[in-house]
C-alpha cells in the first residue's frame, strides 16, 4: 500500500514520469510499476500513459483531489505514508505534498502540536 501511494505521489507531483524512473525510485521491476498504475486507475485516479520517447505516466490535466472525496481516515493514511516516504525518498516535493494533504484536515482533525518529534497520531 505504501509503495502504491508513493507511486501516486510521484505521478501527481511530476508532469510526466517514466515507468523505468518509477521502478528505479521504488526499487521494483517495471512490470510491478505497471501493476501499481493499473491498481491506481482501478481505484479511480485518472492516470494517463504516454507512449514513445519522452513518454510515461501523468495525472489527467485539470485533475484535483477534492477533500469531500476522502474520509478523515484516508487522509490520515496518506499523511502517514508520506511522512514515512520523506524519510526514505530524496524528493523535496514530498514535503510540499505532505503540507497539502495536511491542509485538507480541519483544525479539529489536526493532531495537537507537541515538542516531541514524531509523536503525532497521524
């Protein structure tokens, strides 16, 4: 699940990314990347495949993630996965994506700030 979310975040954060680049970043085979992309498409994410040189995967132009489409638990799961990925992947955009998902939460849903690192419930 974490790998599929990581693939989704990489596709969302880039204009276009190749299966080979995704496979390299995720340390899996290209075939596994194609299965992960298929899983995301079946889950309703509008991912488009471009053929040929310079091809790859991208999110359909104009697609926006609507807060109403996600439950609190789903947003919390994505935030948790992103926090884990920022420690393992060297991609500065993951931090920005983490902020965007956190901003989807209401003030009441956000965990209380604490001085301890990593002690959040999300």
